[in-house]
């Protein structure tokens, strides 16, 4: 649970990868973000194929109090991550095949400024390096650029997280109650408290 961005897309062409990596490294260094670089050059004949090899290309950003931000690709040029490659790379199930290309980053605990910076970085990268790029921003900043709306969404999510935390703290599991029953009871309690506070 927590405010997140969800994104997918492809690199426009394989020759752009070194420039993308260098540009993102510069941004990371300015913001004092840690990063890790994967392979920096695609092998011949792999780009825009349906299949992919077992390597990851591009980089990943590690921002304080934030899930990793994956600016990484499979050998076919589509965005993915090492985690996705490991968990979905050989699944072979048609309904799960697309999961390998659906990325998400929770920014809830990194804060509004970090969220804005990450989204603005993706705006720049989408214009210059990506094709078929899509983002769903639970803070609505990607869609609107509205900082006030983004702050409202952060406040809403923070309130919800705090309600759940307090409810768990003050309502321990009952003897004989299953975990599913306990979670449902907590969920119902949070919703009831929320409705009464409106």
C-alpha cells in the first residue's frame, strides 16, 4: 500500500542507450541518488523481437525511502527489471506474459518533491528516448502537472496508511480468528472510521 507510479514503454532505438544512461547518471549525481548500471549495449539482432535474452540493459535508481526506479530494458528494448525478468521471464503463461513489462515504483515515503522529480525525469526521457511510453500516476502529477492535487493525494494516502497502522495497533487478532478474518475486520473498521470522519 502506498502512492505509486506505474509505467511501461520501449526505447526508441538501441543506439540511444549510452546517452540515456549518461543523462540519468548526471541527474542521479545532482540529486545524490544511488544508482546501478546494467549492460550498456544491446546485442546485434535482438532489438524489437518478441523474445529476449537473460540480461538487463540500462540502469536502476535507488532513492531514499522510495522503491527502485527502473530505467531498464530487456534485449528486445522493452522496459523491464531484473526482478521482473526473474519472476516472469520464463513463465510462459499467456495471461502473465505482459507482467514482465509492467513496472511500478512506490514513492509514498520519499515525499512529494521526490515524486515530482521522478515524474519530471520520466517526462524528459519519454520525449527524448522512449516510444509507446505510458504512466499511471496515483498522485495525478503525470497527467495534470498539478502540484496541489499531488499534495492532496499524498495527504490522502498518508491518512489511509496511518488509519491502518493505528487500527492494527489498537485491534489485535482475536483468539480463533483467521488471518483473513482479521484483515477483513481491520479493513471494515478503517472504512467505518473513515465514513464517520467525513
